[in-house]
């Protein structure tokens, strides 16, 4: 109410800067109706902020490290951008985590790393942020997202429906809720991906070894059923899922598929 009053009757020379997370404001939130009113006010300017692009990530690393990026540094920037989608908070947490674990270190006046960001684990701060968002969505949506995380960074709605044993409309309802929380993004008809690779990795790593193996088996079996007439079309994915599914068990099927995938790759 105070904000509405100030913007409707602005004192001379006063500028008000406000920020909010659109993932926290649904139709029932008090701010939602006021945002609609603001659109009719010429003095109000709204700026949508997105993640940093490739250039922004490189510039951040240059400014943070205090030196230009060499070939290794450019490759590092690309991997960090791919994992965080340019989210500034995720970027900061990843760099802090890499420094604290010794994966990123200063040598001869330059920052360097012998370890891929993908191999350094998930920073605790990111786990906490993702965990808070998931908790607000409820167990049903979280369960669908965990199964999606086992499928991969990108996933097909129909395949996900097969894995969780629900109809596609029910799965889409869960994904719509997750999309509103900026956890997944629709990239095509019945095709989604996680908003950040780190979100997918967090969900995947939180599964126990037994549950992870069982989930990968479900995905592998669903893929084989869906592509029964053309297994070679998904041979790489199948080999990966059977390898995960056979952890601590019989790896025969995973080996067979990996050999076939290699034969196809050779041409």
C-alpha cells in the first residue's frame, strides 16, 4: 500500500527502485494486482532481468579474476555458463565452491582449474535454493521432476508419463507448476528441459543409489518399449540408462548396448 501511494503521488525528484522474483508472485499475491495497475502508469518502467549470456559470463570471470581468459579459461567459462544458464547467483555460488574446494586456484597471477565444474559437486547454497523451490511445489510435482532428472537435462513428456505411470495431461499439469517456479522450460511441443543444469543435477544426486538405479531401469524399459521397432535411434541413451541401472548388478545389457552404440558411431 505504501508503494502504491508513493508511485501514485510521487514526491518531486524521487526515484523508487524495486526488485522481486516473478517465481514468488502468483495471481493471489498482493503484488500481482498492483503490477497490473502499474502498467497503466507512464512513470513506471519495468525491466525483466534474465541470466547472463556467454559474453556476460566471460566478462564476469575477467573482472573477478583480474586478467583476460586464455583458451582454457574460455572453455571453463563455457562450461560454467552451460551449467548455470548465466544465473548470477548460481555463478557466484559455483565460483565460491570451486575456490573453497581448491578446484579453482591462483597460480602465477592467473586463476586456473584442473577440474571441470561438472566434477566439483553441487554448492550447498544452490542445493538450498533449489530445495526451497521444490518444497513449495509439493511432493507430487517434486516426484515428477525427480523422474525427469533421471531421464536427462531435456526430456519428452510422453516418455516421462510412461516412467511415472501417469497420463500426459497429469504430467503437463506438474510441469506447468514447475515452469511457473522457473525450474523447467518448455522448448517444443511435449518437450521440456530444466531451467538450469544444476537444478537437474541437484534432483538427480539427492536420490539414493538404490532409487537412482531403479529409476534408470524404468527409463530404460520405457525407452525400449517406445522404440521397440528402432532401438538404434536411442541406443546411446539406452546404454547410459542401463549402465546406471546395473550399478552393483548384472551389466550384461549395458555392455551389449554400449558395444552396439560404438559400432554405429564407427559407421
